[in-house]
C-alpha cells in the first residue's frame, strides 16, 4: 500500500504510476522441474516461465496497464510476446 500512497501524493503531479504484479510460480524455461510442473498443472496460470514474466512486466512498464497483473493476465501477455518475438526471429 505504500507505493500507492506514494503515487497519490500531490508533489508527484500524476507523473508516477505504480504497477503491482502477482505472478504465480516462476520457472526457468527448459528446466526439467519447471517444465514438468507446468505440464502437470496445464495452463492454469499458476506457473509462468521467467522469460514470459519478464516480457509481460517490461510491456506493462513501457505501455502501462489498466488491469491487475494477476497470474492469468501475466501468463497470457507473456506467451503472446514470446510468440511474437519468436516469429520475428528475436532471441
């Protein structure tokens, strides 16, 4: 709650935006334990790969986000960005 109070102070003149993300379990892409856990859990949103989370958070910081960054939203946006970067040939 401190960041929200900080952002609402008059002296910042609306120039501060606080984004709070609540990812589920973060796993390493290609890691045996993480990939196996994701396979068992399915696409429940409780697991997200580190690269997907990083892309989703960078996107939220660069473009803002009006929605809460809960596990499902982070997972969906991260997967979209990974797919887009793969099709563009970015590694």
